[in-house]
């Protein structure tokens, strides 16, 4: 009779001990990291860029400019010299989806994401960009004037 329940008791004991070990490990990890930040960099960036949604049409394309020239965003990524600008661009595309964010100042509306300070002198004039809305924290919406 005891042999009949021996295998079941063994499996049950294995499940209980494994569950205890997993829950104990989880509790230790929770206590080890009490000072984790409430939000991560992606969430912070998403909240910042989301301010643009009401100012843009629900679909279509917008341009994108940042502190570095547009061609340098992908060039620096190839050498892993500075992927921060590429990450900001990709996260902006993610946040504004389903709109398309083009890495170019040649569209009627252009998002300016200046995380490292203002653009170089003459950059706005060279690209025909006129301030439409400054949302603060380096986030600016421009409209592009046609060059004669």
C-alpha cells in the first residue's frame, strides 16, 4: 500500500521544495533592490515625446533633426562610437507610431530632439525650419518653409 503512494509523495515533495526555493529567491531579490527607479529611460523618453501626438496628424510622416547632422546618426552607430542619437531616433519613431519619423529635415513638420543642447548656428536657417512649438526639455516642433 505504501509503495503505491511513494512516487506521488516524491513528486509532491519535489514540487513543494522547488516552489519554496523559487519563492525564497524571488523574495531575496526583491529585498536586494529596494531603490530601483520607478521609471526607466524608455518610459521617460516616451512620456517626453508623447507631448507631440496631439500636435501631429494621426498618420503620415514627420521629419527629424537632432544635435548632430542627420547623416551622422547612422554613421556613428556603425562604429558603435555613439549609439545614443540612434536610440533617441528609434524611440521617437516607436512613440509616434503609426506616424513615420523620417531622418530628414525635408518634410513640412519636423521634430527637433535636442538632447545635447541647441542645434549648431545656422542649422535652422539652412534647412528652412521655423519654430512652431517649443515643448521644453529640448523637444521642439518645426514647420519647414519652402525655399525660393
